[in-house]
C-alpha cells in the first residue's frame, strides 16, 4: 500500500470480497536522505515512502479495519535499484528502476514477507492481469482493460512462481472506475493525484540526483567526459559526461549546427556521444539480454510478436528469435525510433506478455 | 482473538487503581492548581500529594520533583537546562534518543560531546567515564536501565566520579523506576528522569528529580509553575496518575514483586534459548527483572514481530523510524552485534498485568513461528545440523 488511490482501492476491494487482508507498505527510500545536497529540495511531499504517504496508507487500513504494517527494505532497495540506476547512467545507458524494484523488491522481498506472515498471495495496484492457461499450464501476464494505464512493461520480469502468488485486482478496471470505487469506500485518498515520476528522484531531475547521491557516497562523478562525434566519425565538440545523455535526446547537446541533432548512440568504451539527424535514430533490430519468458517456457522457433521498447511506446510488429541463452534478437517490420540501451523490450502476443528483456544494442 | 502484550518497555497499561485515582480530576475536580479558590486548592493538594509519592519512590524531597510532559521533556530539561556553549558533556552510545538527539543538538551548537562505548554485554565502564572528564565537563548523562536490553549501568560508580569532580550527573531512569529500587542518594545523581506510562501510569506525564542546589534554566518560559522550573498549567489528572502509579510501584517493590516477574522472565528466556541458533543480548550483565532481548539467527525481526502480532502476541524489535518501519537497533550495534543479528533480535518485556499463562501463550507461538520464518528465509541454510550457538559476543 503506497498510500495512493490504486493500492488503497485494491485493499478495499479484497476486504469487500471477505478476504483476510493485511496491509503492507514498503519503506524503500528515505526521502529526506539527500535533502540539503546541492540542487536537491529541502523536503519532499506527496511521494512514495514519504511520511505523508505512510500516514495515508495507515488511514486507509484503519478505515477498512485491516491490520497494517510498514516493512523496511531500504538496504535492498539501495543495493538492487538505486545503485544499478546510478551505474547504468554512468555507463551511458538509460535505466528503468521500476522494473528492478518489481523484480527485486515488490515481487521478491515483499512476497517473502507475505509468506512469512502467513499470506498466500500479494495483491498490488498495478494495472495488469494474471491468468492461468490450462492448455499450457502456465501463468500468463496480460495487458489490463485500461490500455492507457497498462503497466505490464514494468512487470516483464515476473516468474511463474511470482505470478502464481500475485493478484492484480485493478486489471479489469479503468482509472475513473477505481477512483469512483475509492469514493464509494470513503477512502481519504480518493482524490489524491497520481504519482508520475521515479519515486526516489525528486522533480524527475535524475542528473541532480546522481550528483547528490555520488557526493553523499563521497564519490565524485567518474570521469565520463568525452567527444561529441557525428555518425560519420567527425568530432564536432566535447561533452561533460555520458550520464547527461540519453538516446533520442535533442536538447542540451551543446553544439550548434544548421539542422536538428539527436543523440544516436552513447559509446561507453570510448566515452563518445554520437549525434546525427532524425533518420539516423531509426533501427530495425535490437538485441535483448537477461530475457524472461512468461507465456512460453522456451523459444524454439522465431515468433511473430509486437514489441514495446519504452513504457509509452505503441507496440510495434516484429519477429523475435533466440540468440543464445537468455538472449533474443528482435527484427521489426518497420524501423523504430530511438531504441535505447538500458530500457526494456517487452514482447506481446495480442494482450498476452510473451516475455521481455533488457535492450543491449540496436542495429540499422 | 486472545491478545497478549509483552511489550511493556514501550508502554504499560494503566492500572485500574491509577485510572480510578485520575477519574475525579477529569470531572468534579477540574480546578487550576494555581487558582486561589476552593477548586484550585483541591487540585493543588492532589498535585502535591502526587509529588510526595514520586519523591518517596525516588528517595528525594518533594520539592525536588518537577513534573513534565514525559521522559523526553525531562531529559531535555536536564540537558538543555544545564549545558551552555563551550561546555563538555559525557554520555553513552546506548542512550535513548531523547538523550542522544539532545546531545547531537548540543554538538551542533558549540558544545562538545563524548560518547562512551559499551562492551559486548551492553555495559559502560566507569573508568571510561573518568578518563573522558575534561576541565570544561559540565554534565554526565548515562541511563540507568537500557530500554532494549534492560541492562543496568553502573550508575552509583559514575555518581561517585561525578561527585568527586563536581560535575553534574543526570540519569534517565525511565526503564528502571518501579522495576528496581531507584534511590537518588544511592545513585548519587543530581538529576533523574522518570516517565509515568512505563510504570502503569498514563502517557504524557513524567518527572525530573532535580537535587537541591542544581541551577537549572527552564526551557519553557511562562508562569511560575513548578517553582519556575517548568511553566504551564499542570496536567493534573496525569500527575495524579503518576503519583498513584509511583505509590503502587513502591508498594510492589516492598512486596518483592520484581522477583516474581524475574522468575517469569527467566522462564520465557530459558525456553526461547532452547530454539536453535538463538542467543541472549545483554547476557552476563545485571538487568531489570522484566526484559529479555534475544536474537534468532536467519530471520528478520520485523517479519517475526508482524507474524506474532497477527497471532495475538505483541513484542518488538529496536526503534521504529517515523514511518513505523524498523531500523537496526543502535543499542545492539553499539554492543558489537552484526547488523543481521541486530535485525533478528526481539525484545520481550513483561508488565504487572502479565500472568504465567501469558508467557506460555508466547512460548506456544514463538518456536513454530521462528521455524516457519526460517523455512521461508532465502538466507537460512536448509536442513543444517542443529547447532546451538552461544551467547552473543
């Protein structure tokens, strides 16, 4: 229970079904921890893990008459989510902490705590659906009824065991329906605005967060400054560090030319940031690593799918084929814009999530 | 569901006699104790009777008792009432946050603070206190009984050191008062803190004993209440409750009720230590009679507390942070426990209301719950040969 509308409504729905519900909030990050560091706000409000949110969750639990506890997983969160987030940026990639959090915290640590305290399943406020396929004897992850809220992109790492113990009660509902239900249950958070950003990065300014975090750790940002080069290999300027860039970025390149320039590629080994025109951003194939398959146990032959390469991406038709253990190659029907290493590629068969992996690279 | 409360170091239930004593002061006896008329006289008398009861429990004069809003205010009054920029303060690493964070504030505002470490049993060495003295040392503040382990500090020896060197000595006796004889003359302290709700009185009231001759600056400025040491209209029902609780605690100590409690605690402790890979924190040191703190290797104390609460047993781990999530105990870390062992530790603390059946209820739940948690733990080795580990190092 984050203290937001979705997870609060889930608790209310399960309670109304007569289930034995225990409310849990994961304390993952101390929002005041970096307060006062250069460029960071003094205090943060209305965000995950803030005192206000815990207070809201507690009020909801009290309204529903369910036991409620806060469990501290700050250490694991820092180790498995925050540090990799920082390291990925410093390596010139664009990470997705929410997927890491789902894989390592919400559907791992929280599931263990749930089992330890005697709960058979965990329920979250994610917009997604879980179903059991009798034919294949596999648990399926499916897109929700409200496609605009679809969160399956962040859930591709769930294993069969995790899915078998998970409930997504909001999977069949739209956001307005959820709010209406929250009002009906007199939940104090019914009108609370949705959270949008990465929960531990105030204001969404990840560069400032990186600098504040590294300075708190006593580390200077590692030397990742280098050259700005064109796709043809011509040096056209310098940059202050690869972590300031993401593929597809147009603003803040620090070079002026006649036509709009975009980041095409970040070369971690040479610290070069490759820039080019819009057309050069398009790639037809990508390679994904650390692949997790959900609807099928293995990929014996090439499979026709649609692929999301970022959360807000319209799934694009493609073929996927195995490219080694835990690796796949995806070939799109049409070249896709700004395929970004560090992001996830999630594979769909209609509404069913086939699986997903981490984008390693793309080729034209 | 049957519920058993074994977390009496957090707070204790108000005894029925205490509640009865307080009740008229929420109703018919409503006067302001500073008023000169009949109504004021009634409540003034009640406040002064309570002051005498508290003084009797602590072996001091009634005029030396200052009522406060609780233990934290009393600790803060002792510390901020005495220490000025340029002064040096000696405290320990295992104090309650009411003292630790007050000292942290001093350190950030021109004072020097020395934190005396503890040994593996959780004990401060008085020789360390003596060595830490400086010409500008103004105050030594070291607790009597630790809230997490129940370990009793050698306060009488520290009192001697303070007296020899003319340094003020404050002791936070919140977890000791009512559990063991707590006499300011025997301790040799200048200031001593107690809290009503730790000895079956109400929450929101405490007292600071300020020995005669101790020049204390008030923190709250206003009327001349509490001999100008603590302004603000007295919390009469609370003070009356504290007085009654102190009176009952004194009578219970005279009856040696603490020995009965120690027997119940020892039984609980012995049985829990039969579980494999457990150990006692603070073993080998003198302790108050109601507390035991035990580690259960391979489990998260947090999960055990929740699992037990869902079965009706209330116990606790170390301190909770503002969200209610559990943080590793600074006390156990200061005693040299590994962080994972500190996080696997649970405090059990008995109160006057607990019966032998309560202890048996706990003993019926804890072993099976620990076993279940270990079965599901990713770090607990499966099917290891049973190995009984010794007490904490």
